[in-house]
C-alpha cells in the first residue's frame, strides 16, 4: 500500500466527517428555526388573547365604576 493511498483515504475520511458534521449542523439549524417560528406563533396567539382579556377587563371596570357611581347617588338620595 502506497503512502499516497493512505493519505487519500485519510483525506476522504476527513472530508466525509466534515460533510456529515455540516449536514448535522444544517439540520440542527433548521430545527432551531422551526422551533423559534413555532414559539413566535405561540407568543403572538397568547398576546392576542391577553389583549382581548385586557379589553374585557377594561369594559368590566367601566361598568363597575358606573354601577358604583349609581349606587353612591342612590344612597345619597
């Protein structure tokens, strides 16, 4: 077996390992991007729900204030 043959095999092994590592890194990046997108969508939905609840709470606070003022006026009368 010649030295060039051994060097060639070693280079092939290194190139294959590097290619596999790069492929794995690309797959991990894709997974992380998908996960980030999923979490962003989830956060957007939660924030939308929070906005709806905030609107409902504001509406109820106004009603409560109105009823409280009416009760105060009735008591004073």
